[in-house]
RNA sequence: GCGGGUAUGGCGGAAUUGGCAGACGCGUUAGAUUCAGGUUCUAAUGGUCGCAAGGCUGUGCAGGUUCGACCCCUGUUACCCGCACCA
C-alpha cells in the first residue's frame, strides 16, 4: 500500500475538527498546561515557512502534554490591526475590515492544513469590537490610575506613512516599516507611563524562566544605571542639575556640558558673550538627525558658553560650561559634569578643547587615554576621599552630598514612556472625550466598545491628523461627565495594544462582562510556555509585561508575570542563506511544500532543520530526506508482527528512545528527538520486524511530530483508537541500561582498544582485562604504568612512561 | 564603541556538559533492481600515508590547565544579531 499523504491528512484533519478533539476543557480540576505562540499579523502574502517553525514546536509540546493527561489550551488568533492592511485598503478601495476578513480566512486555511492542534473555538481577532472593547477598557483603567497622559512632544514623524512612530520603531532614523525618512514634529500625544514600572520590569525577570539572551535584552532595553544627581551652582546665579554614574570622581570634574536643547541656554542669552555662535551650533544640532550625530562619533564638537561658569560644589572651583550634541536632553537631566580623566567621551572632548585633565583614581595614564575601568583603583586628588576605594568613595560622597543638600542618590533608566497615539484609521479608537470644562474624560465603560465609524476614505490627512478627525458624527459628542458638547479623541492605538493582553482573552474568549472571568484566569494563568521570534523580545514582550503588571495591581489578573517561560526560535532563511524576501526571490511557500510532500513532512523537516534557537537555511533535498523517513515509517506495516511486550533485542533501545524524545521535546531539542526516532527506525529495519507493542510506542513518540501518518498507522495496525486516547509512553531507567558495555581504552589519552564487557564487571576486572588485551599490551610493552584512570561505564585511560 | 552570540566534514548539524569527535539527515561514489529516468535496496564516505593490517593528523588561530579539552582559562581573528555618544 502506498503512503497517500494527501488523503490521510485530509481524513484526519476532518476527524479532529468534527470531534472537536483539541478544545480545551473548562474542567478546572484537571492539571493544566498553557502553551502560547505569537499570533500572526494576517498579511496579504499569507503564511510564511517561518510561522510553522514556532507553531509546530509548541504543537508538539501541546500534543505530548495532552497524551500525558494535561488539559491543554493551545489557541490561535489574529493581530489584525495595522498599517499594511490599511495601506492596501487605501490603494485598492476595499474596506480594511474586508481585507482583514479575507486574509484571516486564507491564514486559517493554511494553518489548518498543517495539522496544528489549535482550539479553534477560542479564536480571537484584535479588530473584533467584542475584543477591542477590552483593549479600550484597559486604556481607561490606565488613564484612571494616571498612567495615560497627554504630552506635547517632539515625535518621530514618518514622511511616507504620515504617522507618528515610537522611538522603538525608528531604525537608523528611518521608519521601521517602510524605510522612509523620519523627521521631528511637535504633536500632542497620548503616552503610557511604562517608566513607572521600569524597576519591577527588571527585578521580576528573576522570577521567570526566560532564555538568557531574552532577559539580557530586556534589561539592556530598560537600561538601569545608578549614580547621583548633583546640583552645580553657576556664576549666573541659576543652578544646573546634573546626573552622573560616577559621583566618586567629582573632584576630577573640570568642565560641564549641557545639551544644546537645554532651557538654560535661552535663559542666559544676555550673559553669553558668544550667543550668536552658540545659537548657530544649536541650530545645526537640532537639524542633525540622530544618525548623523552618531556618524560624528570620532570627532567631538561643541561651543563654550562665554560669560557663565559652573562651580564645582565640592571644591568651589569655577569651571567652563559647553554645549555639545553628545549630551542628550532626553536622558538624565540633559547636563553632565565632565571628568576627562575617567570617561572616554569627556577625554576626547577635553583633548580637542585643551581642557585640564585631573586624575582622581590612581592607576591609569591620563595623557594617553581615559582610565575608565578603574574599580580597583585608589582615590587621589580628592581631599576627604583620598585613599578610599572607588566603591567606598561613592558611598561617602553620596552621604556628603545628601547631608549638604546638594545632591542625592539617583537611579536612571534609558527606557522612555510609550507613545501610544497613532494618526491612522485601522486601530482601536482611543476612548477619550475632550470637554471644554472637564478636560479629558474617558468614555463611560458601559458605552464600550467605542467602534470605528464606517468611512469612505482612510487616507491620512496631510496635517497629520487621523482620518477619524474628518468625520463630524464621530468627533462631535457630549461630555460623559457634564453632558456639554465635547469632541472625541481621533487618534487610534498602536498595534502593540491588542497584542499586549491577547493571551488573557484565550482563557475566556466570549466573556462580555470582563476581559476574562476570574476563575478562568486563576486556572489558566500564567502562560506556561511562550515561544516567539527574537524580534519581539524587547517591545512586545516588555509592553505586555507592563500591561500585565498593571492589571495585577488593579486586581484583574492573579499573577505578577504573564509568561512563566519564554523561548525564541531562529529564523528560517532562504536556500542561499539570506533572509527570505520577495525581492531576493528566495521565498518558500508552505502551501507548495504541503502539496508536494505533505504536512507531516513539512513539520518533521522544520523541526529537524537544525538547532531550534538558531537561524537555518532552507534545503529542498533535506525536505525530501524527511519524506523518505515517513515513507519508511509507512512500510513498517509490512513487517508488523504480534506481541504484547517489547522483544529483548529492542527493549533497551525502546526505553532509551522514550527517555530521549521525552526530554528533548521539553528542552527545545526537536532535531535530536527526530534523529533518535530515525535511529530507532534503522534498528527496526535491521532487525526486519517490529511487534505491536514496539509499534504502538513508536507511533506515539512520533505522533506529536507527524500526527496524521501516526493516527492512520495506529488505526491500520488495528489499535482502532485515536492517539489522543492513548498515554504517552513511559520508560524505566533500569531498562535503559545495556547488559554489555563497550569500554574504550586509552593509553596516554589516545584510543588504542575497545573492551566489550558485561555491565556488572568491577573496575578491577576491567583494568585486568585491559592490561591483558593484545593491542594494549603492545603499546605498554617496555614502559612503566604510572596511573590507571577508570570512569565508570565510560572509559579507561592508562598513563605510561 | 558597548552588549550578546557564533566558529565542528562538501552541506544542515550531533557530542550524555571534561571522557570513543563527526550521531541523524542531505550530498557524493560504487554496486543491485529498472527498457530508461525516478524510486527503492546494499556498501563506502573528515584529511593524509598505506595493497592491507594499521599509523599519523583533525573542532577558526596561538598558547595554557588536565591522565584526558569542541567543552575550562589567557590572548587573537572572522562573522552574525541588538543598541547607538545613556554621563
């Protein structure tokens, strides 16, 4: 009989669907397991072969856990708001809702053809008003707690998308999505105060099981540094507040630098002798993009403010003040003290402007370079700090500054607040009303969802306002508080909003009185295992952790962290080793692979392709190899014999394979799990027969990877049950052991012989056997045996001279 | 520049975490089956010397620790990813 994958896969997908086999049970007494994969943006291009890598991996975990008796919630949905859909709608004059609907239908068909065991009854869509009702509800809660606020600010404006971008979405001063130039523009924006959670977002990483590189990138993104804020007096009378991570070096501060945007520059206009020069520099700096600023990294620029001097608070010395674009208004206080002896940037700057360099930590050579890595050094030239270590000096100076009232310990973060407004149509309307008397008032919660109005044109306006601003019936409303005429906010939310809490909705997707019931959240939360791409490890992960923590604070969710475990898969590259893209012409369409080789082959291949966490290039011939493996599995039917127990020559291998596959699935080592199943197949082929007990175990081990063919084979072999009704095979540690061992014998670390011994032989026996072994004897003849090292069951090394 | 990572056959990758390097798969070669192509089967396959038994050598490079190093330490090179003067 031929392996007809097409009809087999269709048959079983239909059966699974009809039996609703993978629906998570609402029986909260069962042990639960909640795996999660990032829900896709349903783009017009359809599924990419990268998607199934993640989905199949956790599908394997989900299927295994079900066989182990867990109640598993594995669900899928659509992160469907977003620019590409809107742009497509504008271009083709089709409502984004229709575009979304079509794309979703296509994605769903594709996902189903992969045989993924999603609970489709829990499907969600961020553009569904029943869903975004709760996205809006969360926003209102944030507003009520003072975590959403409006701010007039200079924002990144994409000249092509005509939209404000978050800092995080700007890459090299170009728009992350379209690559166009980004310029600065002042707008009033809704902001979310994620910075208030910075400390907890770092600290609570200790409580979760994330792969290390993900933790590191979260920490770097938040960027905590601890130091001190110090007040410097000036000859102008005004104070300058600076931030430093090295307050211990205060005696080495020989000048100050403030950001060109610093408000004092204007305030001192009349005092500054060279103001026209200063103004010119400032204009240049403002015009420069961040990218240009970075390109100038080698050469420091700046202008001294003539007529104003800073005063070092610890020794009263007057020091010059400069403006320079290497100091950013957006970080710290926008002003620094410069210690050229112990900071590279300050050193470069001091050299260029011939400023004094005072060493305050002994050990370096201030003439050649800044001595920055000086934690071990001893303080010098620092009056009451002399002789102390850097750490002691830090402590003492902070105590001194605090006592004198001129400074205090201070922690800073690179993390900035989240720009939450988008001037686009295809997003969740921000549910706020601007009342001339009451100010910003949230829409009454009972009036949620505030739905997107139906419009003709989604074109963004040239002045940068949202398309919603042109719809009077939407804009004009009454104040929910006082009832007077008022206007609505017309900006919409960013795509990150809907994806920040979707995993909560899966727990209870149809609830219309809460985002999910308490019982459901208590039972399912937190997500046990979340897998996704490395590209989402800073933004999406950080935003959703922030929202989750907020929801925890207001008593909505029971856990501090949303995801107990987070892993990341590597990218699938084109056959040429480059990133898959249309322009490179190396895109592989999963539909074609399924059509030609079948879903099981695609699943096996994507899991076998290499280290799950690393990028791997596509290879058509390897796909064929995986198909060949399944063909050989299929022909096991021809050599199937009766038998209720494992046969003695396969018993140990069966147990070892169960152990290996079980371990590997839990540890992201799908490639070696498959390799061990291939080895088992080779052993069975060599033997020429497989009995029913062995066959059943084999099929169950393979089932999570290749569910269709294994269901079919189990049925054909007369088991007559769904894999789902079976138990995951168990192994015994005792039976993994072989009765005879092969002990390699080394002489001076070089392999010289191998001994085949029964497993119960003692160390002494083995050494004696080795010494009388022909080859060993040859190599030790005429030499003195110095040492015999025996590693139990592993190896024997004889050291001779 | 900073942070993280990687380097193993012709290719993708294994190596129980200091104990037989190259599992498993692809590719290649030879043979069998086939009218032929494909499929399937059998065998070989890091390099090198050798008719062979076997020897030597081999995990980016240079050292070191160890009975023993792909694995640990020091230095170095190349590449990939992230961040961009964060005081």
